């Protein structure tokens, strides 16, 4: 295993253990439920049982909508849980346009089957999932929280 692969594996394991943005409380119990700026999406990977619920809070800031807050709960493998943690750190505070661009870059990397080298300057810790792209069954695990994020953002936008 190369030094870079070891580093990526360490990042994934650290995020699996630390779970940035994860809620110990059921999301329904948290404040802001029912706000037009808040939406949740629950996603399930039927092939392995991973599941995640992502609550996204958007706010207008300087004429652009930003990702104000992310809270999630999930059960599953280290890849899906670490991916939710990385998503939290990567997308919080960005404009929705910036978040979508990063999501598209992440999705493209994962679908490349290892042919696209990640740009760490762009993806940050999300680049650690580049090795997952070689295992199609695991791509769904890594994408699950990102799909939940995307669906929640679309829900908020549909109310505008």
C-alpha cells in the first residue's frame, strides 16, 4: 500500500470514529424542524443496509444561498459514515452553487473507476475516497450521504 493510500485510509477511519456533524439525538427532536429553510432526506443503500438521514439548513447570504448547517444520523459501514462526516466538513458554509460543484466533482471521481486522480486542493478530505471508485459496490456507500444532501437541498429549493 502506498503512503498516499495509507493516508487516505487513515482519513476515512478518523472520520468514521469522529463523525463530524453527526447527531446523537433523533433529527426530529432537533430545533428548526418545519422551517422553510430546512429539509431532510433519508437515503438507504438496499444492497448493504447503509442508511443516512441528512438535515440541511440553507440561508441567504449576500444574495447567494449558503449551506448554513448540516446534521446527520446514520448507520452503516465505515465508508458511508466517514463520507457523511467528510461531507459535513467540506460543504458547510459554502454557497449552494459551490456545494453542487464539489458534489459533481466527487461523483465524477467515484464513477471513474480509478481513472480520475482527485484534486486534494478542490476536494479536501473527500479525495480520500478515490480508492473506493475501483469497487462499484462501495461507490454507493460513499455517495449515500451526498445523495441525501442533494435531495434535501432540492427540497428546500422547491419551497422557494
